[in-house]
């Protein structure tokens, strides 16, 4: 009787890097910030219209964030939105060398975002 073996690969902690996406670190930090915005909206039971009235940020922007359409947003804009929602953003960056097996054109950097 044959046994089907399942192979597991340990992720890097950045799904965008694991998928080979360009600008993986940038995409990761934007996703983390967007998730924090969504958590704040949900925790305070804010609709996109109520969030707009409270912060002056367009309701359409909150809708884009909720649908993970982050292409129009910069990291500093997402941080600004979080600040207007009453959160404080702290970012810690660690830069490490790439391994020989990784492409040289995309340096490996880890970013950690803490929102309080």
C-alpha cells in the first residue's frame, strides 16, 4: 500500500515574497496597514460614510481598502488614515542580506508594523 506524502514548505512570513511578487515587502506592509484600518472600522462599527465624516477621507477610499484594492495607496497615506482613525503607527525595519539562491535584484528585507 502506497502512502501519499504531503510536502510542506515553511513560508518566509511574507506571502507576496513566497509567491515571487515584485515589491513583496511593500505589498506586505500595505496589507498589514489595510488590515489594521479594517479592524478599526469593524471595532468601532464605522460604515465607510461614518468614517468619511469622522476623518475627511473619502468613503470610496475606505471601500477600496475593504476590498484590498491597495494600488492607489502609498504606505504613508495608509499610515495617515490610521492616524486619523485614532491609532498610532510604529514601524520597525530589519534589513538582511539575500541568500545565494535568491535573486540579487530583490533584496530581502523584513518589516514589522505595530499599530496601537
